[in-house]
C-alpha cells in the first residue's frame, strides 16, 4: 500500500516538473541589448530646440547723441530654432573625433519700447530678430556604457540678424524715423552634448551651444518728413545706436549613420 502511494506521488511530481519545464521553454526570451559597434562614419540628421540671447544697445556719438535718452534698452530675444546637420566621426578606442556642419531656421526675436526717445520728447521701439544660423564645428568626445557619447564642440558660427529702431516725433510732430538693417554676422560657438545610439544606424542627442557675434549698427533708412536743412542732413544721422549679439541654444536631434 505504501509503495503504491509513493509511486503515485513520484509520477505526479514528475508530471508537474515536466509541465513546468515545458512552460518555461515556451516563455519568450528577453531581446539582447543593442551594442553600438562603432561611431565611425558619415551621418545626417534633424534637430529642433529653443534659442535665447541678449542684445545690449549702446548709443553711438553723433549730432543727435546729446539729445538721445541715455536709457538705450537691453533686448532679450528668444524663440524656436530647427534645422538639419551632416557630419563625420572617427573612433579610436573610447575616443571619438568628428566634424559637423548644421543649418537652422530661427524665429528668435524681441522688441522694447522706450519713452522718451529724445530728452523730453518722442518714443521709439528697439527690435532685433535672428533669421537663421549656420555652424561649422569640430567635436571631440568619449564613449561610455557602450552606447553613449559625451562630447564637447566648437567652431565657426554665422547668423542673419535684423536690428531696427523706429522713433516717432524725433524731428517734427507726427513724424516717423526708422533706423534698420539686415546683416550677416560672423562669430564663434562652443558647447557640448550627449548622444545615445539606440539602433544599428540611429542615434539621438541633446546639445547646448553658446554663440557670440560681432556688433551691428543699423543706418537711418526712412524719415518722413525729412529733417530741415538747418537741422542737418539725413545722412548725418546714419547710425545712432549699435547692438551686441549673443545666443544660447538648447536642442535635441536624431542622426542616421551610413554603413555598418
């Protein structure tokens, strides 16, 4: 009797073990984690982000300078930036060197109204707007945890900026006088970023750049009515203020690397 019970229990235990083994073998196995084979190669990508900066105004000595209000404003342009990039990386051990060229459209702008514009009279609106940005940069970084690249970057920066001053009742009542100019400015940029390879040919990145450009001084472009002959010529008031220009940019992007 005892032998019969023992045999029955043994057969049942064997059946349970077999069933559990079958269930475990049928369970899906976890996919292996992708490991970036190499960062070496050419790539293209897209990016989008946010830009902000500071444009400090400063008056320029002229015939009008003694009459100008000393409160030349400091502008804080900000807005969207987005575009694309191309580049190439070389990897040796954990170190990665590269070069990248990118071009972005921008809607980074600001304006501020000042009153009085001249001592005791008139008002004016100062404005600045960035239209696009091009950078050509070197990159140097180190890989860690196999798929991550931490890098610093720096190089040339070029932007298109429009500065303007629109003043009312500068010379006569009901008058509008405008100083404006659109100019391509050259400067430099430095920054850094973090990039992650999430598929054999794909990576995503987060990046910060600081860019500093040369100053600009918009000329007088319009005055109605024109200043009287006794008050000086229109050309005599070609520039009355200049703007400094710098930008901060944070953006995210995705890259596709050619080859294996």
